C-alpha cells in the first residue's frame, strides 16, 4: 500500500509552527538564552527580543505595546482576565456575565468564582450560536463588574458581534473581556474600535508555538495579578520569560495578520467546497453554526443516526485528523455544551464532526475527504439501529 | 487508545445486521453517554444458533457488540446469560476504564434479548444478578 498523506483538518485544536517562526526562535534557545532580568549583554538581547514581540503583538491588535502581557497561553490569559478583574473589583460588585458557549477556560473559571461568592449569568445563544446584544444589556445590573464573551467559537466557528457587545459594556461602564483565541489571524481585530478592555490570545492557534500566549489589558483596567513572584512583565506577571516562545508568538502574529482577507479567501474557498460537497452528497446532515458569520476554516456538521467517535476512528484510518462533539469522546461523557446550547438534540450532537481547515491543507485534501467521508457515514449508518428505524434511504438536509 | 483486538472488531465487526423473525430482541440504551444497541437472537433447542446486532455508539460499543454476539453463538441460554461485560472486555484484550460502560451495554442487550424470548415462550424472565447501574463509579474515570 502506498503511504498515505496525513490530512490535518483540526486547525482549531492547534496548528503546525511555520518554518519562519521556528527559524527566529532557535537563536533564543542556543545563543541569546540569557535571563532578561540579568544585566549582561546576552540578557539584554533577550530583553530586546521580548520588546520587539510586544510591539508586533500590539500592532496586530491595535493596542499599545505596554498593554500587552505575555502568558503561558489562552487558558492562563482567560483565568487572569476573569479572576484578576473579579478580585480587583469585588467592592464594586460581584456579578459577571458570560455565555453558555465559552471555552472551558472561561466557564470553569466562572464556576470557580461562583464558589467564591460571585454571581454569574450565562447568556443563551440562538440556533446559530449568536449572542443577542439586547440580552446582554438586559442582564447588566449595578453589580456587574465584568462581561466575558468569546470572539469566535472554537467548535462551531460562530463569530460574535463583538463591537456591539463591547459598546454595550462601555455604555454601562463594565469591563469587557473577549477570548479571541480562535479569532486572531482570522478576523481583523482593533481593540480600541471594538471597545475591548481585555483580550486573550494563544500562539499555537496561528502557527506559533504552544505554551505561550498574551493578555491585552487596556490601560487603566483594575486587575489583580494571577501569578505572583518576580517583577517580570512590569510586575504584572511573574516568572522568567519564555523568550523563544514570545519571539515565536511575535513573528507568528505578524505573519498571521499581514494579509487576513487574502489568506481567508483561500481557506474559505476550500472550506466552502467541502461544505457543499458533504451537504450535497450525504442526506440527513446538518450544518452547525452560522452560514456566513463563521470562521473561514470551520466546518461543523452533524450526521444523524451515527456517533462521532466511531467516525473519527474511521477517518483516522484514512489519515484524516478531525474532532467531534460526541459524548463518547468528551471525558465527561456528555455531548458538547456548545451544540446543546444551540438547541441541537443530544443524539444529533453525538453525531457531530468538526473539520477545521488551514494552511496545512490543499484542494487535494478536500477531494480526499469528500471521497472518504460519505463511505464512512454509510458504513456506520448501515449498522445503526436508529437509521434502520427511521427507514430513511434519502432525506433532506437542514 | 484501543487494543488491536478492539480495533479489529471495530473495523471488521462480526454479525452486523438483523435476523429475520428473530426469537429474541433486546434494545438497550446507554444511560451514561446516550448510545443504543440492539441485539437479535435466533434460538433453537435452548441454544443460540445465531446472534446479530445494530449499534449506535463509539468504537468500544461497536467492538463490544461484535465480540458479545460472537461469544454467545453456540451457547445454551443459561451459558449466554452468564456472559458478563467483564468477559466481553477481557476477550477484547481490555477496554479503557472510561469505556467499560460500553461493554455493559452488550451484556444488557443480550440479557434483554434472552428475556424477550423467554417471555414470548411463556417462561419467567430471569432477574439481573448484579445491576451495573450502581457500578458506574469505576467506569466513569474523568480524563482531566
Ligand atoms: S458508547 Fe458512548 S462511550 Fe462508548
């Protein structure tokens, strides 16, 4: 058998690191390894490199460099933003507003704060995963100190009306945090124009290294530290800097935001062909998320009568890397909270498949998925007691 | 994460399908993750002469159905009733702890099909010896 090419369609989980990014990182492992807190020459080199990355990151977000703080990644940034603002402002109030479709780094942080005496409102979303700005406005009370709403959803790719939500937060003088981990590089971001007070990002979602991210904190926001210790990051975030990682983040964000429309056009055309091909050839299938307001590489689909893990195993057998919202793979054995929040029935959430395209993909990959996937779905449907019951050979798609 | 035997039974499942005019049918749903398994038995002179299944579920659920139907073929009803989910899992060279409940589905499906047959014959339904529903603590290992 000829060796088959791995088809990576899980860019929302993580991305490969671009060679240009690796190249700029390497000297900071071997040559400029000095601790930036030290005084000698090689330490100054590392310090300078961090400053450059801070400028690159700030530029990508429309922020000022001194508003960028490097962290260990998206989860730390989310934890810091939410716990930090909650603790620093608890005298003003104890109410936080978020949504039901956030990443667990936000949801579990909010649940933790509930145990500590904070009240949290989890806003619902519509069938496409969109938050209604008027619902947000209604939820605000005089005790509200923080609103945290993701920029774009990691599972169904829905892009939230961030500028509108930010304007409401601004109007009511409530801090506005957005988890933009999936958005950076896919959507042009301008924190000033979009009224964003805090923004989380993670390098490994835009072809940078894992283990490094950043939190944008607008000047003047009252926030406690999360990591206590040394005086790094202008006394806001302790710990010897991950210099190579930070340098990689800077280069990666610069590349990812250089030509967002051009980059998206290419990814989107592959993705749209994939969506059309799947929906046209496989009956009893539904697209999850919004038709237009979605991340360019995201395709989330549910196949009725079958379960996601068994789909993934067959796709893996064909060298295709994908993910699912099925209960059977979730560890908690519950289906995706995002799909359930959009009102999708449990058994259909079970049969969901997420394919997220990116720079690892070519048109050939799309052809191959379009060849393999219908066979996999058919094979599993043929052994499904639900398919048999439904008695459907054909059927329309939603 | 799955053993080679699990993957073999997942990829080449034995006994998929339905039996026409089955003597016993058992459909069970998984309370843990919401999956469904349907077992069909053909029974002659108190012996399982054919067993088939249809399953909506994960790789472990499909492999467990395949293995369980293999194991009960040729067995007397009494022997088939004794088939435990642990025996199914062992025959598959083990299942990840979080997937043990999928093999419970297979045991329950066989039991239900046997009792369906017994009730149809005017016999008394056998009673489950050890109810697994109380035993999910060990199955539900959290992955985090
Ligand atoms: S059937 Fe759902 S985890 Fe196995």
